[in-house]
């Protein structure tokens, strides 16, 4: 399970009305938080799956 994520290249283009910086910050935060939630859920599912697999392996060796 990866613990680190490195983004080597990220290009974002927005065309918005008003304060571009504020709009970008709001949208970026909204979407990065959603991505982080999904990533954490996937990591938890993977950890649970690995744990279940180990339990099954221990039962096979009895």
C-alpha cells in the first residue's frame, strides 16, 4: 500500500470570472479533499483486504 504520492507534473488551466486566485483555491481545495477522502477509503479497503487474506492464510496452515 503506497504511503507517499509524488506528483512530478501538474498543469491546471482555469478560465473563470472574478478573482481567479480565490476561485482556483476554492476549486482545488474542494477537489483535493474529495480525492484525499477517496484515497484514504481505498487504503482502508486494501488494509482490510490484506488483513482478511492473512487470516485466511493462518487458517490454511493449521
